[in-house]
C-alpha cells in the first residue's frame, strides 16, 4: 500500500474503575492511536504503551519519539509497503516492539480495508466468536475481590484472572476459590516475585489454577524453568515473550508450558501468528492477552484469538470492562460469555471521530 504519512495521537481514556497490578494503579489509560494515511483510505492502529515503563521498558513518550524520529521515516522512505514488509523495514531499529506493532497494525488495517478483507480471515480465524475472560485488579481486601469477581461472573465472563503480588496472593486466591467453587481461575503476578518465593507460589498449587502468569522478571527464563519444576500449576509467560525467538527459547528451556500472546508486546499481529504456529507445533497452548485496548485493539485481539491454537480463554473482554465510552462505533460486547470476531474489512470497526477528538491530548502528523 502507498503511504502518504501517519497521524499519531495520545489519548487519555478514563477507566470505569482504577486498575491495580503488582506494578501500580491506573485510573486513566494513556494510549497512542495511529492513523496510516494512504490514497486508498486510512488504517488504524494502537500502540499499547502506558504512561510509564512499569510493565515493560516501553512508555508513551519513548514510543512517540522513536516512531516520529525513526520508524515512520523508514516506512515513508519505502514507496509502497505491504503489511508483511513493515517488520522487516523496521528491523534495524532495536526493540520498541509496541511502537512497531501499532504502526504495522495501521498499515495492515489500511491494506485490508482497501482489499475488502477482514483481519480474522487474513490471520486464519476458524471461529466467529471467542470465549471472554476478564482480568481483575488487586482490590482493597479479599472480600472486595470476591464482590468484584461476582459481578463479572454475573455478566457471563467464562474465566477469571486475578492479579497477585507478594502478600496479596494465597488469601485472595483462597477467597475466590472458596466463594465460587470450580470456576476457571488463574493468577497473574506481573514479575513481582523471585525464585526465593517458590514456597509461597507452591502454596497456590492447592487451588487447581489453570496457570500462573509471569511470576518472575522478564529476563528470568532460567529461573522460570527452575520454578516450573517446583510447581504443579502450569507456568505461563507474558512479559518474557517479546518475540517468536523468545517463545522458542522459553519452550526449549522448560520455562513455560503455556504462552500469553499479546500482539502489542511482540511487534505485531504477524509475529503473533508466528508464535501461535510454533506453539502449536510444540503442543504449547496459547491465549490472547490484553493491554487495556480501545475498541481498535480489542477488535484485532478477537480476530487473533479465533485462531486454532488459542485453546484457553483470553483477556478479550467487553469494552465496558474498562471504558464507559470507547473510540469505536461498534464497541466489543459480551454475549453469552463470548466476543464476536468482526466480519467487516480490516479491523472491522469504525472510529468515532468525536470520541477520538474528545480524548486526544496530543497530536502530530508525519508526512513524506
Ligand atoms: O499482564 O496481562 C497483563 C493490563 C496491562 C498490562 C499488563 C496486563 C494487563 C492485564 C489486563 O492483565 C488485560 C486486559 O486488557 O484485559
Ligand atoms: Mg500478564
């Protein structure tokens, strides 16, 4: 597709309730929205960085800078760029995978809209809706957590994930298990532990969790492998899986028996399909993670989660889980515990330009 330029916006989207993880509390989601400008129409993408480098080393202003200074100029230097050429074109620039992913997503959306082809079909989706799990932040105390989880179960979410951190783990998991019996339940530590906490983490074994997600730090592959040997609960990696190469290494080391795929974290939806494929070959189940996406990222995540290797419910929740007002005209809704895979061309959702403008706090256009 021919690229005339890109528009980047920083948005501030108020969350329906503050979201607390082991690395902090967010009340407003700061996100970068990308618009690829082409003679055949616009394409939309989302850079999933947060305002501070707490989940990963990437953050809003870093992504903004690298995109404007290096990534976008490299794409504009190429006359026409197929979606498959975005990653190779940006490959000389180290890291910054979230920024790269958002740009690729916008190019992919523009190309597919121009072709009249839905993203799900392009990626290899085999179902028209995906089971919806919900990620629940750390609450005031276990009783408050039980109340919050009860609300999500009432709405129909088919799997609960609770965030944990040292000192807020065994009691909260016990409370949810005791209150709701054999529901599909998993925990996410966001790198808050070390191998010295193995005994505490092993206490979680008695709750029959689907998995424990990213207990140790991003670069702790060897320690994750050692920890996996001491747990009965399957160990799943999120932060550590920064690429298909990292996924291959983690599997080879025995550091993960399940992988959380987030297109934003690994440089885009095409790399996500590569991880899906290699995990399928290795019989490693995968699921689709989330980064508090707007309706744009949520639509793309639903398409990705519809691939055959996504055998566990993902964090692909309804727009209303995080936002009172979305920036798309067809926000994701929960129907019988599922989210529909969009069928219209590209991402399959339209942008609500009034909402987009209302939430925009910074805007730039980079043209050739
Ligand atoms: O670790 O999965 C995570 C949100 C922001 C950063 C990291 C994570 C999360 C979530 C929310 O758990 C997932 C979602 O978007 O529903
Ligand atoms: Mg996670």
